[in-house]
């Protein structure tokens, strides 16, 4: 009779061979269908592996008692003579073999655990002396974040963050969710050559120009993603890191925005102030800052969302959005076009004139800015904020003071400033964001 190690877990090819010892005429397609049925009714576990040999666990109880038990059990479970040591960051193949070799093929079992994302292989730097492969098991990591990983740092000027939480207050993420998220993040950054600086049971820290802390609060109710960098040159990387993690949770969640001020002054992520996204959308539409009732202070929306890279407001407000949120790639192309002086057509000078800037102002800026178009758009947005606070009107005659994309399109379609290729850059940006296309034809009709 075959022993337990041989029949409890098998690769597909070995499974087929075992079945054919009973029925040599069995067809593999029929066996696959029958095995899938047994998997559906819970009689066995059929793990499909796209990149290799599928795995069959013939005894699910064996998997729980012989594998998950010794792997995850605390010290109070005395029935397990051999267990993986807790609060240990790295495990060698020898460590795992010592616990499981008596009743399972360790290599096969490790492949299964990696598929379940309960362990993952890591590259040690510097390499381990004996060359043994190393693994991390997120559920067995130390409990708390090492103090060295997230300290107050005056050199970090840029802070952004999100709180991802379950929409229902009575709901929470499953206990297995965060270890899987850690696994994917660790592998992702390791493959990029940016191996995380530290990993612990409820968090992971990446440090490569931009620092990123991903942290699960107690009770599995919310995940905090905190990013920080030295200056605005790193905003693109900040947004990429935020999006990488925000895309991971399921659909029944909501995203809140972390206070930049609170991130600067708190080490404990759970104490960081956050705002509902709707609060920020409403503040931007009204042209006001976001008010923090606890501090009695305000924060600008551009301190909370990555202007030029975060598409939230562009998708929400469309052409009514302020030009300060123009995507950075679009801004570059738009500026290249409008920075060229034209005698018979529009350029940044005509555009500035229709925005209410004096000729002497524009002449004073020339030669002082890398891009006159970028400088004018920035000033246009700042002056509209100030004008709005003082009760100024959005337009006066042909002058467009309100710095929205709607008004920018009207300016570009004015008879004195018609640069179709520049208009198309704005239209294309909104098309890619799947925002209703109100292009040049719309504004030539004089509609609002």
C-alpha cells in the first residue's frame, strides 16, 4: 500500500499514473472533468497551475492538520511536535524540510504554498553563505513595525496617502487578504530591483527615492498607504505607488485621503487624519480648501492629491475642472505647441491676453521660465482662486478669469487664438479618461 506521503498530494502527471494503475483505459480529459467535479463538491483540492503541472490534494483534512497546522499554529497547540518558528523573517529550505519532510514532498508542498501566496521565495542581499534558498511567510512575521522604518523626517516635504476601508462598518478584510497583498508587493518590488527594506505581520516598507508604507490596522478594517519624498520631482512616483496598492482590494471598499499635515506629524499610521474623497471633490468644486475640524486648519486639495498625475478630479468634474489638474504628459505636449511664437496665429501671448494678463507681465516672465505656457496656466489658476475668494466674476467681456478647461477651450477657439493641434491635446486627454468629449466644435458654437 502506498504511504501517506505519496497519496496526499500529487502533481497531475503522478495523479494520472496513480489512477491508471486502477483503470488503465481511463482518458485524461474524462479524468480532468471528474477531478474538477470532485473539487467542486469538496472531496479533494484541484489546484490549476497555468505555468506548470497542476496539483491535486487528495485529503483536504490532511492539508489542514499536517500543513497549515504546523505552519500557523501558536505554541499552545502542543499536538504538533514540529512547527515553523514564529517571529522569524526568513526561512531556509532546510527549515521547511525539517518540519514537513516526514509526510510530504517538500518541493511539491512549497510550490503549493507559493500558489496560495502563504510563502514566497526571496533573494537575500548579501546572499546567504550556504546558498540555501530563503522564504518569507507573512503570517509568521514579527507583529510590530520596527521603529527605524518610519520616523519623522524634516527632509521629506511631499506626503500623500490613502486609507482603503470596507464600505460597511460591520465588515472587514479577511485575515488572509493582507498576507497575499504583502506577497504580491514584495515580489513586485523585488522584480524591479527595489526589494522592500522591511516586512512585518501588518505592514511592508519600500524605500527607493520615494518611501512607501503599506499598513493594515488592527481588526483588518482598513489599509493605510503612506508615501513621502523630498520634493515635487517625485510626485509621479508617489502616485504610481498609491495606484499600485489601491488597485488591489475588492470592489466593496471606499477610499479616503490622508491628511498631508497629519502624515508629517504622526509616526503611527492609525492616528493619521483622513478625509472622505467626496469632501475633497466638493471643496475643489467650490474653490475652497479642505477644513480639518480637529486642528481648526485648512489644507489645499493639491496637498492631498497628486496634481498632474491623479485623475480623480478630471474624471469627476470633466471640463469644469481647473487646469492645475491637467495630466503632466498632456501639459508637456500642450506647452510645446503653445510656447512657439506665431505671427499669424495664436500662441502663449494671445492665450495670456484672453486670460486677463497684461502684456508687460508676460514680457517680464519671458526668459525667466522654462515654459511660458506652463507658467501662465499656473498663474491663471492661482489668480482665479484669489479672485474667487474676493468675489470677482469669472468673466468680463472676452476675458476668461475662471481657470477651467471649459474656458481654456473657449480661449483656444477664439478667432485670435486658434491652434487646433493644442485643442486636440486637451480633447485627447479627456477621451483617454472616458470623459464626455466636448471638443472644439462644441466651443465654436458658443455653448457653455
